[in-house]
C-alpha cells in the first residue's frame, strides 16, 4: 500500500478487499471463457446511529462512480425500510425478532443502492449486481459487481420470467449470473470476518472452485423451471457421473429432455412403469444407450420416465423444457432450444465456445488474402466448423500459390481437377491422411498431400507431426498461406495466429487512464496495455513510455510493491484493420 489518504473512509482495508473481489470475478469470467471485463465498487451507507460526517462512501472514491450518483440514498433507504414487507412478519423465536430490524436494514441498503445505479447502468451499457450488506464500523456496506452488457450479448441469458408468487423462483438466468452470485457470496463471507481485506487470500475460494459452485447452482434452474414442487438435487454431479460411464465399451451419446412427465408437449414412445432414479447412474447410462437419433430420454431433475420427444408444437417461451446433450466421453451440454447454456468437459464447466471468434477469423482471412471476397472468407469459416466437428484429425492449407504447389507436390499426394470444396467433400477428403490444398477462393487442387518445408522456431516437440508440418510449410515461402490444423486430441490451431480485433476507443481509454494514473491506480491500465502491445501505434508507444518514465520516477514509500514495465515498441505486423470503432 502507498499510504494514500482515504477521505471516504469506511475501514482500513477497503481498497485491498475491493481489489481482491475484482480479481476474483475477472478470473471467474476467464475460467468460464467469457471476456474478463468486470468492475467492482463498494457503497457504504451511514448507519442511523452514526455521526460520521460522510453520509455515503464509495470505494474507490476517485474512480468512475461519482458520489453524486448516490444523492438521496439515505432517504431512499429509510423509505424502503419503513415500507419493507418484513415489517409485518412475526417470527416465533426471539433471536429472529431481535435480528429482524438489521435484516430489513441490510435489504433496504442493497435495494436502494441497486436502484441508484440504474441510470449509470443504462448510460454505460452495463449490469450491476449488488451483494449482501454487512455493517462495517459506521456503515452498511454492499459490494457491487458490474458486467458489460456486451458479455451478455455474447452469451445470451434465458429470457426473464415473472416470478409472481412462486417462492423458489426459477433459478439463474445464465451461468454468468450464477457465477456473479457465487462471487458475491464469497465477498459477503469476507465481510463477516474481522478486518475484511486484510487476510483475504487465505480464506477466499479460488476462481476454479467458484465456477464449480456456480455450475452446481445453475443446474437447479431446469428443475425449478419445469417442476411445480422442486426438490434440491445435485444434477450437475449426476450428469458428470453419467457422462463418465461406458456401456460395454461404448461412449454415451444421446440426449435427455428435461421436462415434467405430464407436460403436454412430451410425446412418450415408451414409458417406464417405475421411474429410474438419477441415484442409479449405471442404470441411467443403460437407458441413455437406448436413445437413438430423434429419440430422447424424458427426465426431470430426479428421475427418468421413459423414451420420447418434444412435439413440434412445443412453445419454448414457457421455459418448461431443457435438453442435456451427451456429446462424447465426459462431455455434455445443457441447452435451451438451440442455445447452449453450459458445457461440461471432464466436470469442468464453461460457457459455449467457438474455437475462434468468427469476426476475427473473417477479418484476418480478408487481410491475409486481399483478393478473396467476404463470401470466400465465410465459406472457409464454414469449412473450419465442419473440420472441427469431425472425430479425427485433419489439415487444410489455403495458399495463394495452390495451383503451382499442387503440381510441385503431385508425387506426394493426389492432384484433382480444380473443384470448389464443399462441406460434404471435406468430410470425404479428410478421411485419408495428408493435407487438403485450397486456394483463397476455396478451390481445391489436391488432397492427401505430404507437406515439406524446413524447421522453424515456431516448431515444437510438444506438438504432433501434423502441427509441425503445417508450421514448416506456411513459414517456408514468401507466398501467403494459412493452415488449419485439427489434431487427434481435438486441439485446433490456425497458422499464422488469428489475432482478435480490438476497440480503438477502448485502447485509447486505457492509454488516457494510464496517463492520468498514480501509483495507487495504474495497475489495471498498465496490465491491459501490456497484454495488448501488438495494437499500439508509434504515437501511442511514445505516450505510454513517457507515462511509464513518470511513474518510475515517482518517490516510492517503503513497502510499496512497484512493477517495472518494459518499453513499448510497434509491432511490424500491426495494421489499422485490427482496430474496430
């Protein structure tokens, strides 16, 4: 710590506490496969019995959340407190009646803080999640996590469903919602400790643990949505166990339809006299073996009822049916309609992931092969998706000199009459060893080609021969080439590397933020820029280096940990087309 003065003071470790929670939520998003863009702030509302001169405190006090956002917060809390539903609640035990005013106070602070942030959320296109409130010193404090709405556009949540008088609700709208809730529970547990933030790293769970907890929580959503009376189950663990089992050496491939057995949209083809319990995983696995194409296993969160299917007339907007697709050994997905909500591979939950960002691939393809059209790039994207979906390794090479290379390598493969490669032809051609050779327009010239080329620094003994031959071939000549390598272990590589597009506005915001930073708050901007060095132009490099020199020269207090920064230099491959906005 740098010993800075905190004017909006709640307790001595408020800044380290906030930074730990922010680090946790970002790591959780990264574990899920979502953009690790999240912010955390703390809002403290002065307790009624306190005479502290600051009615409201915000941490960080010099951040993007001005104190005026919370003008009138105390008045809103008092109004909510007086009209709270629990005011008329009578508990039969004295301790609960004693604690009831504090419970009402906590919920009123959280509700009022959430309401105060609505305008900010709308203006900045974010969603704020307020955690449970605890009293720290003179203040009732709530930790707040903010997620960009762009993240929810990438991974759309379930549509909102009115809860009405349903006490249990319908669960979480997405795995991200469940994960943020799990992070905020960790934040609350830390607030229960003496001096929260002082020893946070010792007691708080890591991101991997939080994600697993969130997945278990999220898997209550189907049961809560489809059952009138939901019984708490560990569906996440049950599905992982079923997916791990083999049946007479065969991997489980099929799907469950999670729906109430009396749902009118369910068409039973064979109904069991007695339901099969998920507590009998080997029996469940045997039933799954009977599910063929077009036939599913009808189940709720506890039992399997038979074989059947959803009628075409089913209205998905009711959210009363979900699907669990068993794709491979220890690999399954939870789906709503055609949308994947969660993927579990070897019991590690993630969000659904394209192997590469489509927009990034199309932009990079057009940049590498300027004579190709957007339709050609989209055609190669579809071939890539088909290639990845197969259960064996393969390689496609796109080369602007494909015609001459097919002749040169004719003794090391099979040349064909130039033919546009379709997805069905790709499935046929990739059944043999060797490489499929295309030009940038998607015209195929040869199949089963054995590539040549000299070893380069990009080759590595840790990868297979298919990957290394692709590296050698692409790097061997001055002609523009691209290799799509799918290894037998399902690892997919594109050579040369596909670089993500970056927002020009976001890049400039981080540079400006670093220029205005102090030793207390430079870390975020410096770390982001460090991870995006490729995109910085010469003028921006000069600005960043000048700022780093300024920070380096500032006097450092004893005990302050200050990380130096390597000078920024322009990357020779950087072009403006890598920037959006």
